[in-house]
C-alpha cells in the first residue's frame, strides 16, 4: 500500500475546505476543459476496486468519452490537457487559525474520488482546489483504505455524472464558493421521495450517530418517516439491489461531514447534507432530511 499511497497522495498547506459534489460552474474554464476532454479513470492495481470502477464508469458515465490508465503510468499522461482524470486522492491538510501559534493548528486528511483536468507536470503539483468534481470516500473510519468504497462505486460515479448533467441543464455558474451549495440545493429537491420509502440505516455504524439517535427506540423522536436498522451485510445487499422499497443512509467523514441518501432502484442521490463541524448524524441533520 505504501507505494500506491505515495502515488495517489497530495499534501498541501491550505485553508480550502469546501467539499461537495461539484466545484466549478459551466462558465468556468475548468468545467469547459473537462467537458472537452476524455475522462481517463485510473486503475489502481486493487482488483476488486478496479473491476467495479470500470463497470460503473462504462455504465453510468455519459457526459464525455472514456478510457483508462494504470496508476504506474499516470504521470506519463497527466500533462495531457485533452484528458481529465478520475482517481482517488488523499489531500493532507493543515489549518492554521492563528499563524505563529502552534496551539491553533489542525491537521487532517481528505479522501476524495476526484476529477482533475490534465495539464500539470505531475500529480503532486495538484492541490484540492484543482478538483472539479469530488465525492468524499471515507465511511466514518470503517473504510480505512480508498478501495473499501468499491461496493458503492455505482452511486459515486453516477452521482458525479448526474451532477454534471444537472449543471448543464440548469446552466449553473460560479466557483468553489457557491457551486457546491447550488448543487446541493438542486439535489435535495428530490428528498420528498423519503416520505414514500423506508430509510435503511446501517446499525453497525451507529457509533457515528449521537447515542439518543442511534438507539432504535428513540429514533422516532426525530425521524417521523419509515425506517429500518439493518446489519452491515444486509445494508450492502439492499444498496446493491434494485429495491423500490428502500432508500439508504450513507454518512461520510473527511474533515467535514457529508450525509447522503441513495435510492437503490435508480442509483440516484436523493439528499446531500453537509456540515463544516461535528462528526455525528444528529437531530439537525435529520430535520434537514425531513425539510423541517
């Protein structure tokens, strides 16, 4: 894992922390370059991840042509401006809230499946600000390595493609300061579907919820629609089914908190919540899902 980690890592001193599904509007040169390029997805050498990524890209990526490259050859083609690249990148972050005072420093890592444009001399020249589209890929410590997200790559790839199609349809403009929130607002127009289906929660991840919400007997204090706690095994079976009965709650943590709800029957993202602080899915988050 050591060599792969080095190849797929970028370390940068930054205070940039916005993390949603799309960071550039249709009016930006970065978005336009991506749309005029070929998406090259990076094969990491992890067999299950690579197989599922290839299947997901071929099935759900519709907005540009595609091809692939192995991670060992990535720096040979990274300068090609006619390509964009889909790959997992770990961004090492240091926040200095009061320069010169070490007590105010905070370091952490963002784990993203990112789309970046070709053009830099090598991968390590990129920072998190170069990511045009992103999907956070760390399931609250239960996915210690990037390839642990392989079981939900269908949703991640489709979510990225859908976000681009939505930006084009709505002619969404703006940069990293506004686009993520515009996109989140558009995605969340679908959340009324939650009233019709049963929300599935992975009970093996309940350590990430506040105690009063993790307990099934108290969950109804906040979530007034139908819900169901299931094992990790059953959760993944439902997520990878075509069930029309359920929607699935996915909490993700990478510096910031992300809360997604996926629909197995369509593989769509129905809800995208985001928090700049706090690590738990709490009452405020649930009220946002319910439109309260």
